[in-house]
C-alpha cells in the first residue's frame, strides 16, 4: 500500500519517458470560458468501476479517492465525456476486494476499473483474467509491475528499490538517527520502512530502530515509541495509515522523545484537517511527503485541480487520495481521446500506447512511461514535502521538490 505506496513516494525511483506517443494529447486543466463543460447533447457516456477501501483500517487513507473521482468527472465534462461510476468497497479485506471487483464487472458491466486500495492485489488476478484494464495508484503489491492490464498513475510498484531521496530529506531536516515503522502484511509498507532506513544510512544517519512487521491498522504503538526513544531516534518515518501514524507521534511526544523530524507519507490535507482536533494537534510540526505539487504552490495545474474539487463539492486542502482519483480520471481521459470505442479492449490498447504521462501537469513538468514496468518505479526520485503549522501546510524550502537517485542496494540486499 502506498503509505506503503505513498511511503514509496520518497524511497523508490522513477525514470522519465523517452519520447512522446504519437496521436495522444493530455487532457488540459484549462477551464471553459463559458460554463466549464461541453454541451450535454455531445457528451460521450463512459461507465467505470471505482475500487477503494471505504471501510476498515485502510479507509483513513483511501476513502477520499472517490472525491478525486468526482473532481475528475468535472474535468471529463469539459473534455466531452460524461462519466458515471459505481463504487466497490474493498473493506480493507482480500475477500471484500475480490467480491467488489466481481460485482462491478459482472453486475454493473464496467469496462475499466480505477483503484486506490490496500487490497487491490486480491482482485488483480480476476481482473486480469477478464481482460479489464485497471488504472490507479500502486499502493499494495507487485501486480502493478507484472500484470499488463494494470496502469499505475505514478509508475509500477517495486517495493524493494531504494533511492537517496528519503535520506536527503531527513538530512535536510536535521535528523541524525532514524526510526522506521511499517505494516508486515503489506509488502509495500514493510519494504518502504526498510528502504527508509537504508536511504537514511546512505545519507549518514545512524540506524536506530526498525519494525517492518507491525500489525495492520493497529494503534497499539506504545512499545514502538519506547523502542524508538531508547534507540535515540530523532528522525522518524512511519510507512502506515494516518490512524497509526498519528498515534505514534502522540505517544512519542508523551514519553518525551527528542524529535527533530517526523515524516508521514499520508495525512497531507483534509486527511488531517478534517480528522478532528486530536489529529490536528498530533500532526503539528509533522512533515508530510507528497508525490505531486502541493496546492500551496498555487501553480496553474494545482489551481485547476482545486477548482474542479470545489465544483464537485469538495473543499479544503486536498488529500493524497483525492489527487490520485483526479489523476486516475485524467489518465482515463488520455486513453479515451484515442480509443475507437468505450470498451475494455479499446481502452487497453490505447493505454498501452501511452509513454509520456505527466499527471495532468501535477509533477511540475516531469513525465513517465507508464508502460515501462521495469525501469519506471512507483513514485519518483523527486518528492515534495510540507510541514503542518497550525492549520496550514507549508512547503519545505529545499524539498519543493527534493530529488535523488536510485541506489544499487535493495531491501533484500
């Protein structure tokens, strides 16, 4: 998973695409001067399935994916498409993910699935067997790198890869000893926690504490906090969902751990601001990594994203899940522009022809080849970091973005 995968947002590498794909054009975030959408009479109808964790432990980081889909529907109308979607709740459960995927394909007849779920891997074999193209964030396991019907919006997930980016970030923030936590059941979370330590060591930090086998979704973090304090970890990374991450921060402070920097891959935006005063207090002065340009940068692409969120009914600072939903629809639109029909086969063909994806400009001009599953790794060598102060996320100077390179070591070395 991406905290788990968002976690990967700092520790794994992504190469840029070699060249443009003829016949493709990116959906533009530019808004219509009239009413912001094409005439209803001329809209092409598209039905999609949305697979995400609306319930269960992973819901704290995944459920807002649907908000991003809704914002993408606004963008789609401007591009001439009327998107209707059905949502399947993966329930943070293998059986839930598989059942939801089966219902969307057999009952609802969707030709394509967009997903952000910690359990996508449980539905992947079924979707592959039915030749259903899948677009989404590679936050769970390796099917995004092996299955050719999977099209990851940030590149394939190679959980064992390590980059210098994470270590550079902690060095920038003044850390000297690293403490890292990950979920044992999630390959991406577990390996991301390990990769964080390796990256930090490469940057000159000492290894203080590593637990890559923590119980998924648990908030029983007192033993972890005590172990980190005893190891004198002043730089803490938690490749976990917000509920676990905030509990760890709270416990570390209560026992008097001397912290220079806590970095979480999830929690940016409304995930924290709308989680209540307790979460907001826990998150003060915590750093959040993000694989896209934060809206605080106020560039045209982030402004367009915020406008579409508001038009769809979502206000406030967006979440990582909302970014992912919006960008997933953007990639779908990119495929639709060249597809001769709205069918699984046609969309599969056009998606396989995309080699210069730019996430609707939200990567600051960088592009990737989403079909290069060997060299283009989930997330990038570049990541943005923000710090929560009061109710404001402040972009960290020097990490706007911070970029590194791939190391020769892996988490299996």
